[in-house]
C-alpha cells in the first residue's frame, strides 16, 4: 500500500460539486465515469457470483488517442471515446474481493485518472462526472476524515466497538488518494461533479465491458 500517515490534504480547494458549468473550460477536461454489477450484493441470486464492469467516456476532439498508453485491459470493440473493461477480481493489494457496483464505479474513476498523463498534456483540472453520491461525497468529504482516523470507524465511549471497524473498499480509496496526490503534485487538480439523475451517464458499463468475463479481469493492472 502507498498510504502515508502524515501528508497534505489533496482535496483542499477541490471540493466543489460543479453545477451549470460547461463540459470543458480552458484547460479543464470532463471525464464521464460509470460502473455496474450483475447480481449486486447477491440480492437476485445468493449462489451466483456478482460480475461487474467499468467504463469512462471522453470527448475524442480533446485528445489525440493514437498513442494512448493503456495500462489496463480494455475493450477494443468499444465506441470511440469510450474505454470499457471488466472489474478485476483482485484489488491493488492482490486480495480477492467480491464485485459490487460501488467498487465498479470507484475503479472507473481511478482508471479515468490514470488513463493519460493529464498534467503532462497541459490539463490543469480533470472533472469526474458520476451519478453516484458514494464516489463524490467519499472523495470530497469522507476520505479526509477516514485518513485522519486511520481508517477506523468511530464509536461512542461506553459502546462496544463495531464488529467490522474497517471501511469498505479501503484499497480503492487509497489508490484514488494516491492518484489524486500525484496529479496535484504535477499541477493538475481533480474535481467531482455529481449528476444525481444520471442523465449524462448513459453507457451501460456491464454490457460494454462484458461484465467481467474472461481471464483478463482477474488481476489489477
């Protein structure tokens, strides 16, 4: 893990949930991310293993995609400007983890931010558009608190500690934190834009990515 106990808050100055803004202003680029999971939480079938996919969309006019360094498996058959891939069965730490829709969307954010050397290409801000509050509030409000508490859930004095005191998807949140810090250190801020009705997030990521089928989705890339 690349988590550091004492470090500068990478979300300072990047907490705005954009509303009524144009998709691209000056040196800003908008990335639309999404993810979905078949049998999420095993609600439909307790015996069926959940299968998730991730995707993000960008404006092809903003980028020259001829030499894009893809660092993860993606679907070559996807539409131009769409990168889709199955959620890996193993997280960045190498642990086997069950697929969920939250993990799929969080993984899509990380993939979008790692897709290109945004700062090196002159972008001063990357705006992530998603319809999931878990991602937006987690990145802009909750994550700094989790880090400050050393990833332990709080409980009142006199109460019994919760059975599971660790936060879910910690591995992905730490990977996202590391990625945001890297970009900020290079002069590129990361902001999050919540689309609560999902009007702009139209791609069915599970369909695009094949729902995690195939051996390519086993290992974190």
